[in-house]
C-alpha cells in the first residue's frame, strides 16, 4: 500500500522482500498474490474515481475547441493514471521478482 501511495522511501526493501520471501517459503504465496491483486485493484478503482471519472466531459458541447480541450484533459488524466500504475508495478515487481525463484 505504501508503494501505491508513493511512500516507498519510508520502506525497507530488504525487510519487505524478506517478509514476502518467507510467505512464499511457508506456502503462503497464494495469500501474497491474492492480497497484492486486491490492493492493486482497489488502488486502480480509487484512481479511476478520483482522476478519470472526474475528467469526463459532463455535457455535450457544441464548440469544437472546448470539446477538444475537455477531451485533452481526459486523455491527460488517463495518461497520469497509467504512468502511476506502471511505475508502481515496476517497484512492486522489483520487490517480488525473486518470488518465483524462491
């Protein structure tokens, strides 16, 4: 959750990696997977609600310039959420990438 909330600097990579590694070693890898899947899905829903849905044009605008500007705002919101998501997945991947090998 801290990675998804951009608080990764507060985390100990080694401690989190060790915790995840022990979960896998003790046959709780499925618990780790399901938990991560739920946290990521919840985060995406939160981002969609806060950034994407609010950026949707609310009316049908006849002015093509204004419509274009509203569409651009929506595309920027989508891009921001996508960039945030891919960055977070990279960080989580770095933390969990050795789990299949363990």
